[in-house]
C-alpha cells in the first residue's frame, strides 16, 4: 500500500507539472493579451508595451513560467489582472458555488442512476426495463447545452416555475444540477444494469436461489455489492466529465462557479486566474481518480495494491 501511494503521488506530480506547462504556454501563444482588455482600444502602443513590461509579459516565456512556479511554491497565488482581486478570495467564492453545484449533480447521478439500474436489471424485459433503457439512450445522446435550452424554455419561459439563471437559491440550483447530472444518470444506470445482469447470471446467485433465498435478498445484499465495483471505478472519470460539462452548464445558467470564471478569464486573457483554476480542475480530477482507486479496493477486498 505504501509503494502504491508513493507511485501514485509521483505520477500525480508529473501530470500536474505537464498540465501547468501546457496551460501556461497555450495561454501565452494564443492571440491577444491582457492589454487588449485592460486598456482602452485607443491606447497608444507605447502604453501597451509599458503595461506588458509591468506585468513581466515582455520577458521570454520560460522565464515567465519559472517566476510563476516560484510564486506558487511560496504560496503566492497572484491576483486578477482585470479586477485586481486576489485569487485566494476568488477561490473562496467561485469554488464554493462550484462545489455546491458539483455535489448536487454528483448526488443526483448516483441516487437516481444506481437504483434505476438495479430495478431495470431485476425487472428485465419488462416495461420498466424498456422505459429505463429508453431514458438511458436519450440521456446519453442529448447534448448538455441542448437539454439546458429545452429545460429553460419549458420550466422558465413556458411554465415560469424555475429561474433560467442566477445563484445561489435552491430554485436556481435545480436546472443546472439536473442538466449537469443528466448524462451521468444515464451512463450510471446502463452500467449498473449491465453489471447487475452479469452478477445475476453467476453461479453463486443460482446457489442462493436453490437455497430458497428471496429474490429481493439476493439482489440487495448479494449481487448489488459486486455489481457496484465497475460503477465505483467509473466515479473518478465521472467527476472529470462533470468538471468538463460544468464549463458549459455554468456559462449557460450564469452560475458563478469555477467553470464560469475560467471561461471568462480565458476570453479576457486574465492569465493568473486562467492558469490557477485550470490547474485546480486538473488536480481535482487526478485526486478523484485516486480516491476511486482506493474505493475500488474497499468494495472488493480481493484487490491488493502492490
């Protein structure tokens, strides 16, 4: 277990390093720079050069990267080039909002997807199974942005039951959480159904049936735990998908989270903000996959980390 943790720690550090280089250089080589947003369109080129020099943007990119890494190592996250707000302060506000939305979507994904998959497998080839399968196909095939527009049109424009944008009341959370969780529910349901059907066809299930155990007991306390293993292994990837989709969902619903801030900072060439929050999202995905590996071993004690 100790060797496993060391190897994973080294791997995570290498991935973060490579991600920081990729993010840093891609922002610098993209067209435009912060002077185009921070200064007036009529500003003289001399003023733009002075602005870039004050921020150190006139130096070679590798020197800028070395300064950035040094500042991070000393705990200096920097400030926004556009608003001047410290990134630590922005992290508290936008990070909290993204956490609320992410937890809500993650909870919906598994609280709906897992039971629905179990029920569909237990009621195989019935109307319930066909309805759940149809929902899974639609959920996996419909793009998030299109679902968001449909729900806004129905529940905000037509029925006027839910707001189409804003933060952070419970009513304002419902639509973005549902949109963010929709594909995850469909994927989880289909995977749980397939896994349950595989387990229900195993010899130990037939043995339990021969002993006279009730079908509900076999499904709930015997097959369910084994069927949950591939779903748990998917959870790390699921969090990565949530983060990717959050960029779209938060922008559509104007939910002030990290995804919304990241898109805005990239458009405005706010380098420190874009760099930090890009790396933060990468770190969250890496750590989520690490936790999924650990949870995989807890669910299946036969797994050993060597």
